[in-house]
């Protein structure tokens, strides 16, 4: 799996096809409804974007696919595509221009490849493990940490009440020293951390499709991806921390007693 150039091109084509479906529908009255599991909204655009992605991924590779909308399909062994065809559906449904397409390739607990497209702002972010991270073809380099600003952190949580309760504890633990933000789309939040626009991302309750692509993009850009205790991700926990090196340890210390 050292050479993933073919897979990257497949993922880019698939993400671009989904972004086209999203762009042509944005601003129209969406056919939004609550999902059957009461976890957020789904629209016809989510499904159209997913269909476009699946067609290209399945014709371009034989890997299994885990998608937010349709679940798992294909081979269970080996690398697996993990896709979120429209992350930020609530924003999209209300014509808020903050959402993205996410396609990751996972090998066990490792994110091997990631593509995230921000259709509104025409930004394509991508990375292959060991090969650096890029935005629109330009390599992403974390800018020098500027101590003249109050550091900014994205806080995110899942739908369950216990996740919301931990969100409140997180806010109390870090708000005195950090500015906190929430955009309503994990994939856009993660690429903003990768580029250094924001200093960290903390979540509880996100699903794998929310961060599979962002994991490798942030790591290749120079960020640290761990659980709340500062340990490497174990493939199970949804208590995640992505941060530039200068703030990572401080955040771990502030969260160590939150369970």
C-alpha cells in the first residue's frame, strides 16, 4: 500500500462527482427529513452524492465501502473506503455554506488516504500517508504558531445526551484559555486545523466517516491525532483530539479528568 496514486485519483474523481451533485442543488428547497435512527437530517442531495461516489469507487477498485447513508458493502478484508457524501447536512438544508464531501481509505486503524472537498469555496484537500497534505495542488504547511492570539479550538459532539453533557464539561475545562468554535461540519473543521487557521479539534461521538479522511490530512500537515488521553487512536473511541503540537499537551492535561 505504499503507492496509492491510483486510489487517490479514484477518490478525487468520486469526491468531485459528489461535489457537482451538491453544488447544483445548493440553495434550493431541500427534501430534508430526519433519519430513521433520529441522528440528524438526510436529503435527496446526500443520496445523489453517495450514488455518484459509489459508482466511481466500485468501478475503480474492489475495496469494501462504508458509507454514512447506506452502511457497509463489499469485501470485509483489506482496505476499506469510508465516505461521508455530505458532511454538514443541517447547514446545507438551511443554505449555510459550510459543508463538505469526505472520502477516506482505511487500513485497520490507519488512515491511508483522504480527500475532502469544500464545494462552495472550491477547495480540494487531500493526503496520502507519508506523502504530505495538499490543498488545490499546493502542499499544506502549518504556519508558525502565533502566541499573539488566543488559541482557537473546535468542539464537536454527537447526538446522544451523554455526548452533549461531555461537551459542556469540555467547554468549562478550556474556555478560560481558548476560544471555542463549532461550525456543524467535522470535515471542514478538520481541514481548517490542518491549514493552521484553527489550532485544534476536539470531538466526542463522531462516526468514522466523519474523520477518516481528515485523520490523514491533519497528520500529514503536521498535527497530532490522538484520543483525549494523548494515546494513538485505537480504532474504537470517538473521544478524539487533533491539535497542532504547540497546544496538544495542554489540551490533554485539561481533559484528563473528563470521562
